C-alpha cells in the first residue's frame, strides 16, 4: 500500500484561505475609512455652508439695523410716543369733559364773560326772537348754585337767586351755551331769611351736558 502525505497541501490551502480573509478584511477596512472620510468631508462641507449662511444673515441684520436703526430703540421710541399720545388724548378729554364743562358753568356765572356760543347762530336767533338774548351786563352775583348732580350726562341744578328775573337770565345763558342743551326750568319757590330779613327764591333746573 502506498501512503501519500497531504499535510503540506492542507497547510497551503489554510494559508491561502487566511490570506483571502486578510485581504477581504483589508478591503472592508479601507472602504470603511474611505466612507468615513467621505462622510466627514460632506459634513464639513455642510457645516461650512451653514456657517456661511449664518454670517450672511448676521450681515443682513446689521444692514437692516443701519437702515432702520436699532429695533430695541425703535420699539422704545414707539412706546414712548404711544404714552405721549394717551396723555394728549386725556388732556383733550379734559378740555371737552367735566373739567371744561365746570369751567363753562363758572364763566356763565361770571360778569363780563358768559357762555360759549356761536355768534352767527346767536344773531340769527335774535332776529327771530329778541327775547332769547341774554343780558351781558347782568350782575351774576344775584344768583348762586346750591347743588349740581350729573348722571350719564343728565344734570340737575338747584340754586338760589334774588328773583325770578335772575333765574330767567341764568336759563337764557345755559340755553345759548354749546355745553348745555334741553334746558328746562322746573320750579321756583319763594324763600325768606328771618335772620337777615332777606327775601329770595330757590329754583330747580334740568338739562343735558354735551361733552
């Protein structure tokens, strides 16, 4: 019987197989490195693009600030202007509201002043009714206000006067005033102060205030 030693052949095959495995591993490793380098390069490129875009936005913002000014300062100036506007509106309301109306009532009862009225309309009214005019020389001290109540532009005035003619003069002035309308003389009551030995009248008037 002939015996053949196959050990060297098997060893050679094992070496060849091992070399193939090493070669395959080297190829996989190389491909992994290449892929990693490609990914890193792509990521780096994208990061660079984002940084460039960010710098572009910052430049655009800076240019806008130069064109329209700093936003925070502009916003602060706008709010300050709004506060000033509100203050002006409040002052205008006072000019045409209760404060101004009370001043009108005071002028109505002041000699030499009188109510606020439209002169052209007043002269036209006098042509139709001469008795509608008020007496500019009336002594307003002959009449005084005892109480003044206002609710939703409806006013009740109670006062005292030397006589009925003084109450009539007061009503003429109220009717001519641009701040009062729908003036009605409700009643007059005679009074007598025994301590001062003085006779006078009290009266009640209703009207509307315009403001």
